[in-house]
């Protein structure tokens, strides 16, 4: 990696870190993890989506990534603006990484559109843990998402496909929510810790993959 590329990578990650801090600091409950109205038409196939401009960043994920989409003030919007580039955001609130219980929702990997991207920003997994096992006995669900060593599972398989295309990947972990969080997410903090640790291991295993730990930014209290 040349010095210019190293500089861009560091600049991108710092921009992402501070944008997440600004975007999520006002949201310490479950609202960013649950369904909300989306401006995305879920009935369109990927091939029918027209991407305006010349974006170099694509984002996929759940409602955390889609948050503020109506104001074009999502995490990828602000990261791209701060870097003087453009982004495309395919995130859909309520989405899961594995096959969705809701047949009207694309699973997160299916939100991805193949193109000549520089960066992918992604999150996903919290809705799987909440929907499939109620953040109770979730070992099997967690292992299906990604293994303890970060080498196997739906998330590593997808990330490897992206990095094989010479696209850099920033994976956002999840933050803790307060005990008053609704829709079952109040029980998810312990699983969030396990999930985040595996994401960190995944990022350590693969080149051009970075994990952004939002627990360092968000205080549920």
C-alpha cells in the first residue's frame, strides 16, 4: 500500500469514526436497531437500481445505517461529504444478515450492488440475534453469522467476496442499549459484546478490513 493510499485509508476511518459519534450519540436506545420507514423501494431488483453520480462508497445494513436517510444525512452520506466524494446507501431498516423472517426484506448481502467501489461500510447481525433467538440462547445463530475465530460464517464469507474485488471494508459493530430498550434489545448487550469481539477478530484476520467499535462512542447511560 503506497503512502497516498495509507493516508486515504486513515482519513476515511477517522471520518467514519467521528461521523458515527455524531450520528449515534443522540440515539442510545433501541430505536436505531428497529424497523422504521425507509425511502428504499424493496421491490426493485439490484439490476434495476439507478445509482446517481459517481459514488466511491457503498453502504449496506440495517436501520442504524439507514438512519436519517430521508434527510440524506446517513453515516455514509456524511462520511462521503467529509471526504469530498459520493456514496450510495442500500441499507434497509429491519434487515438481517441471514435469511429474513420477513420475506419483503432483502437480507443485507443482497443489498450490495457490484460496482467499482473503493469502500464498503456495513453493519448487520443484531436483528438476527434478536429475531431468531431473542438474545437468549444464541450460540448457534452467532456461529452461523461468524465463528469464534472469525474465519467462517455468513459474514466472513461475504466480506471475503468483497475484499477479493480490492474493495476496502469498514464493519460497524453495535453499541449497548439501556435496560429500558424495547423490542427485546435490552437483553442483547452481552451478545453484542460477543459479536463485536468476533468482528474484531475477523478484521484482524483479513487485510483491508477494519472494525469500528461503537461501544467506544456510545454510553447507554
